[in-house]
């Protein structure tokens, strides 16, 4: 009697028998070591695609041919060897002619040994350590009792049976096969990348972009429109633009010829006074007719062939409406925004970002806080969004490492395969709602493939699943090979699959609670692996990323789940969606508080060399820090001491910081912040109190300067004039501080920047008033007098000169010091100031804030009259204006002044009075 027994099926049934659960619970240790065989092919395809996207076609053809020839040279000997072995194992009498009569093949039954019987003597399934062959394969072949012996031609097990994939990869045939597979994947990636690159460079659009030609094009929108941040350009605050990705379907040049194409471009719409509201409503797959000017992309090697700039177009011209799927997704997203309209500001902005990556409501201040704490990944469409939803179905990944069958599926009695199908349906819905952009497809692949592998109870499938996802995504979209987002997603997922379980187990061995150990290990592993890539982008290492991500983890899941529930119910029951959104607002508010609190800490991050050199340095330092941390865990008291030191370094209590760094110096009277090409000056008015004169161009820089100075209360902010390099940083001044009032010049030019100031002041309930010549004020030991502009006088000349000549000019007295702050006064206003009634008070000042960043436009008589002992110039390093002018610096030094400048000396603080006057540098 012949019996066939499949070893793999027996092993799977044994696993399910041990679990005692018909739904298929399994302990991951029953599946052996991690399977790394697909990792080299995935890495080879990734590297080849990144190289091949902008490589010449001839070079790519050579690469593909070399890879294919080399792979064939490795695989053909293996094929011949396999055929030769089969002929050697063929029974006697079968060579050259078939055997007479029917042959009977009987396979021996596999003797499965119950768990716990290892080491009790050789059995049919045991493996000999000498040659890897099982005991059954070395024993004489026997059939069933009473049957004659039969021959088993293919009874010998594979040479790597029982040794696992890692041992198999070390054997020469396996190495040759692995290298051949990597070469084949590299050839496929080179082919795919070459085709994508050639498609990008084909057609008339790249040539027209090099000519900066004006065209009329029909384009298909391929992404959600988004607003850029306002940016400082010289003295102006450039308005935001609407940016969207599109595909040119047809282009008409100036001579009237029309050419069909499929070229990806970046469309930039200068919104002007219209604000771009109609452009922001566009959905992907909408077709538009656009008239604009083509230009080459600013960065080569990107997935766009040109930039199409549209000037002040209020309403887009729609040629074809979006697809039904995109309209459905748009209705869902609009319903979520409507459901969150009544929430407080932070949850109202965060919930759409957490659920579907809609960050249109997030303010630059909140966005910067998320970046400072490395929480920005929560606001982008990533695998974590999908992971949370699938975890609700399948169970948390931390528990899945011990028992995969958790979550709602087993509680509802859903079988294993049906669970996988349901997970696939959820993944498809996620892609439809969040748009099938490359980032969404990447997130769906990296998030779904891992959790579905967990759902099948196969821990060894996790790494192969991730490698397969990387390989397929790179072959489908080679541009992902150059995407930092894709790199961070893969690194974070790999860290969660490899490092996090080990670190979690190590923490549990040291009596850390299991849930806390899993969360801490996941945050630390992802941060350790991703930090070098983040350094390339930001040149900064966050010291609060791990605790902030740990605190945020408890809020992300409930906010995302309730947000998705509100998204799903909004089209059918808006009151229910609003109630769900209110429930999600509490964890979303907690998340915003964590980001703001972490970013406000003085030592939240440390500067690090940027670029790949800085990344390589950090990658070398990280293992050393991890090794030192492991040793510290063996010494609780030393570990606690290091923890206290780290907390002090992050919090930086002002008294301790002043002792260690000497900044700010005790008794400082005036501090000039280093804010680049702009002005920001602080006048000391008591402990933790200061009057701020100008805010610089960057909110982050002025906020950091005020934090370093310990300023928490500001009775008055003086904005000398409305140029962007003096007012654009106002949100940073207002951030987390008590502000009494804002004083400005009477000339509201440029008008849009004056509106910017009033809008931010109104949002905080701060009064804005005009400064007038002759006005005198005092707070504590600090007093000041407004010298300019005179009331009712409107400066003449060009708009830029008029705004500069309207600068508020202050004469400040503090502890015996006389300080003259000139704003950006030009020579005509400086001469008028000398002729005014307060001219006598200008002589013999101690400190002069040089006008207009030390430009060449200075009145020599004013410099001689002021005769300052110290001249301070605020300017940016390598600025395009040549500030400060060498002639101005020479004139100040000729008058006996010591000249200091922020581009060379950094932030400065004036200390002392009389003969003891000196300057401290940060």
C-alpha cells in the first residue's frame, strides 16, 4: 500500500495542533531563523534603479547585457550539474532504455516527533551533523510490511534540509544562485528605470522648457493641490503659491502646432490677490487647459520634466471632470473637513492630516514643531495610517510577535484566509481615499504586506514580504529609489521587524513592563535607523524624538481610528461624524501639545553636519551609543545619572545654562540676535522680560534667540517698518510668550506685510498702534524715546526707500547706557533727523545699531555726530547685497567705534556701562 505524506503540510498541522486554536495561532519561534534570501535582490534592484534613471541609454544597455550574461554564466553550470546528478541517481537498468514492467514507488511515511522529544536518539526526521542527510535517507529503503523492497530514486533530501536559509546561503551553489538572482533583478530594474527616464525626456516639453517657451497645454492633474509656505525674498514676503503635479497630454506652441504627449510637470500657480481658492478645490484626474511658461526643473534627476508657471490665474479652465473614484474620495475628504470644522484649532488642523494626509489647515508654527520633534511622519500618508486600521482587525503588532491571531477577526470567528482578504479590501479603500500617488502606494505596500504576513502566522515571512514589496515597488516606479520618504519608510519598517523585538525582549528581561518595553523599543529602533537619513535633510539630531514619539503613540491610534470612523460616516450621518470627530479631538490635541512642548525645550535638538558625510558619521556613532547604553543598563544608578544629565541637557534650566555656557551674561542690557539677513534686537527690562525691536525674517531663529535669553514676557514689540526681513519672524516672537502690545510705523508699506502683522496680532488679541516722534515710555530700568518718524510726515521717493525712511528710530537708556537704534533709515531721513528738534540728544551714544544692515547708504555727519563706542551690524552671512559695505565699516572704525557683526560674531549681548562696557558673544 502506497502512502504519500507531505512534510510541509504535516509541520503546519503540527503547529496548529500545538496552538489548540482552529483559527491558526502560532508561536513565531516555531518557524526558525529569519529568511534573508530576497534582501540582496531587492537592494540590487534599488541601487540600480537609483543609478539608471538619468543614465545614457547606451550605458544602460551595456549594464543590462552584462547582468544577463553574468547571471547566465552562474545559472547554466548549476543546471548542468543538476541534470548530471539526476542521471547518476537513476536506477540500474534504466539507462538507454525503459525498464520492463511497471515500477512501483513507495515513499516512506515521515515519523513526526512530538514537541519536547529532541535529543532522544536518531529518528526518521533527524539530521546527521556530518553531511546534513536524515537518518531515514541513510537507512535501507523499505516498503510496508509484507511488501518487497523498492527503489526510491529521489528519496535523498535537499542538501540544506534542516539547516535553514542562512546556512543554505553559505553553500557555493546557493551563493551562485543568489548572485544570479540579484543580477537578474538589477537588469530588470535598469530596464524599468531606463524606460521611465526615456519617457521623461521624450516629447517636446523638455526642449520647450530649455527655451523658457510660453505654451498652452492640456494637463491632467495627478496630485492634490497644495499651498506653499510664504517665503522671504529680499525685503518682501512672497505670497504662497498653489503647487500641483500634472501630466501634459497635449501642448500648443506659439506657432499653433499641437503635439500629444504624456510628460509629467510641476504646475505652479501664482495666486496673487485671489488666494488660489478655486485651484485648491481641484481633484486628481481633472483635465485643465493652462496657459503659462515652461522652465527646466530646479533640481535634476526628479520625476518632472519641466515646471509650468501660471501667472495670477483666478479660476482654472476645466476641460474634463475627474473620475468617479476621485469624486468619491473627494466627498469623503470634504466630509471629514466639515466634521472637524467646529473643533479647536489644533485638532481641526491635525485630524485630516492624521487620517488622510490633508495638511492644508496646519499652520507653519505647528508644522515646524512636528519637524523639531520628528513627529512629521504622523502628518504624512504613511504605512502607520494603514497599520493602525489593520491592527484593529488583526491585533497589535507587538502582540502578534507572540500570538498572531488577535484583534477583531478571531473574535468575530473570521478564518485566516478571509481575514487576509478583508485586509486587502481595507488596503484598497485606503489607496482610493488617500489617492493612488506613489507615496500612498508605497505606504500601502509597506504597511499591508507586513501585517498580512503577521496575520498568516508566519514570522519568517516578514522580512521576505518587506523585500518583495521593495522589489516590486522599485520595478513599478523606479523614481521611488531616489525618494527619501521611501528610504525612511523601508528603514523604519525594517527596524520594527528586526531590532525592535530584540530590544523589547532585552527591556523585559530588565523588568520593564511589556507594553512600555514594546513601545520604547519601537520608537528607539526607528529613530536609531532613520536618524542618519534625517540628518541629510535637516542637519540636526533631535534629542526629544524618542520620548515625544513614545508619548504620541498613545494618541495616534485612537485619533486615527476615530478619524477614519468620522470619514466613513460623514456622507451618511454628519451628526455622528461630528461626535466621532469630537472624540478624536482629545488625542489629537494631546499630540499637538506633545509636539509644541518638545519643540519649545531649549535642548530639543543639536546641530549636526549635514549631507551624506554627516549621515555616515552619525551611522558610525549610533552603534557606539547603543553599545554604551546596553552596558549602562547593567548599572541602574549610573543609568539614572546619565538620564538626569540628558534631561538637564534638554531642559537647560536658565541658572545652570548661564553657569555652563555664560549665555546670556549677567546684567546684559541689549542683545542682537543672529537671524540672518534681517534685524531682531532685545532690550532687557527685568528678569525674563524684554522689549523686542524687530522680529527678523525667520520665526524659528528669533524664537530660539528669545528662548536662549530666557524671555517669556514682552511688554512691547516695536516693528520699525514692514519689510519682511523685519516682520516675517513675528510668529516666533509671539510663540508661547505674553505680549502686551505692538508698535509700528505709520506707513503701511508693503500693504500685504502690514496685513500679515495685523492678522497675527488679531489672532492673539494683541493691540497694534502707531509710534510717533516725541513719545517717551518706561518699563523697569528701561526707558526709550521715539525720535522718528515725525507725525503727519510721509517719506518721499521710491516705495522701498519710503518704507525704509519711515523706520521707527529709538533712543534707549538703560543703567547709564545710551543706545541709538536706527532701523533702516536711508540718508535723506538721517539728514532730516539731524535737523530735527531731538538732534542734540544724538551725540555721544554708547551703542549704535547701524542702519540698514551696514549698507553703503549712510550719512557721514550722523556717524560723526553719534560717535558710538560700539557699532552693531545685523546681517546674514554671504548675503547677496554685500552688507555691510566696507566703506561703512571703515567710517565707523575711523570714528573710534568697535564694530561687531552677526554674520561673523553671531548673537551679541552688551554688558556694563561707562568704562566697563563690553560685549559677550553666544
